[in-house]
């Protein structure tokens, strides 16, 4: 009976195959993902930026990130003083601050930010067009068969 209980406990404790993971702080993978998003944020928000990570999910060759861009040391970004505002690309009145969501794919050994949004006020990544590739890492249950949030 003990062997059966031990086998059952080990089976239940095993990680679910195909479940997304969050790269730990300080890992090369986490740094690679942030480095892939940084030029996108800096083009609109100005350099330099660093990120507060709210959600970071990786499975296989796809990833999703929900971030907030800030200045080094934690200073908030003045959206009215950004290159994106000066070019008319963003309007702080109609955006959710310096939040950023990114969909990534690995290409060889490099992560590529395939799609992103800065300051989105909707859940743009809930579009069914993203499901065939990013369903394993998208938060929520937007795609048929997608895992629920951890």
C-alpha cells in the first residue's frame, strides 16, 4: 500500500508535460526575452528602459510577456516626453501607461518579438489568429484547449 501511495504522490507531483514555465530572475532566457522587447519599447518610450515583469511564460519556442517599462532605478516614464508622443504614435489619454505585452518566437538561438502593444487598453492577444502558435502561453482561456492561468 505504501508503494502505491508513493507512486501516486510522485505522479501527482510531477510537472505537467507541455506546461509553460517562468524563467527565473537572473537567467539567460529571461534576459534574452527582455533584450528582444527593449528596442520596441525604447523606440516609442525613449532609452533607456528597464522592465517590471508581471507575467512571463515560455513553452518550447514561444513566449508571452506582460511588462511595465520604467526608467532605470524605477522612475516612471513621462509619456508626454517620449519620442512616440512627439511623433504622434501614442496618446497618454487613451493608453494604459507604459505597459507592454509581447508575443515571442524563438528563431534558432534568438528570441524575436513577433507582435507587441504598448499601453493597450484591451486584450489584443485574445485574437483567435494567435491561437495556433501562442495558445500554450497566452493567459486566460482564449484558445480552444489552452491551459488555464497558473
